């Protein structure tokens, strides 16, 4: 659409120049007027494209040549009028070509800027996604480390509690009665065995007594 807008004034100027064309046998006055009209149309096209502000000196020079062509025609100097009109057209053509090139370069730069902007946005999105993945991975590792630390703390507390539990004692007493040789009296022998335990829950000391009585004769 922009390219069509760009070429429309130039096409209009060319069409106007063709419409003003006359047969070859036309007089110099007519040819001078045609050349002046064509130059005027081209200068107008250049100014419409912005040459008046971006290329003020060439545009002003073309306008000056056109004014001279009109003055020479009014003075009856047809050949000089035609020459100045042609010069004005040449200057206008150069301005139109330069403006066209500038506008095309501007369009290309804007297109490239949009392309670069899209690429930069995509790259930023990819970086953000990777950062999110890395953050999630670090969070998972931290959670696993916390769980392991909590488990180790529980094991350590249990071990400390077990180490501080009260120590119990169990005694086993065994009594043996045997008759002495050549005597009617029995001999009693007692042995005590003590063992250390860690009851869960702690229990009181337990004493077991075993008594052996000899058979009666």
C-alpha cells in the first residue's frame, strides 16, 4: 500500500506530461508550454513526496528554472523557455528519484527494525523460560535437601534420646543345697549374676531366686 502511494504522484506527473504531448510539427510556443506544464507537474510531485523540506535546495532550483522558462516564453524566447523547462524537469526528476530512494530505505529500515524486535522478544522469552526452569530445579533440590536434613535430625534426636535413657539392672540368684559327705546337714551354695539392660520403657530391677532342695531319704 505504501509503495503504491509512493509511485502514484510520479505516475500522475508522467500521465500529465503524456496528455500534454502534441504532434511533432507543433510550434515552439506550444512545445515550450508543454515543457513548462510537464516540469510544473514533476516539481509538484517532488514536493508532495517531501522534497520541499528534505531537499530544499534542488527543489528551489527547479522552481527557479520553471519561473525562468515561463518568463522566457512570455518574452517570446521560446527556445530558451524550452531549455529552462527541460532543466526544471531534470531537477524535479532527480528530486523524485532521491525521495523515492529515501522512502524505500525508510520502509526497509522499519521492516528490519520490526524483524529485529520480534527476534529480540523471542530471545527474551526463551531466556525467561530457561531461568524459570532453572529456578524450579533449584527449588526441587532445596526441598530434597530440607527433607534429608529433617530426616537426619529425627535420627539424631532418637539416637540422643536412646543414649540418655535410664539403665536398668537384672540380677539372677541361684541357690543350690547339697548334703555334705558323711554328714546329715545340707550345704547351701548361692550364686548371683548381674546384667545391665536398657529397658524401653525403663523397668525396675528384677530379682529371680531359684532354690534346689535335695530329695528326702
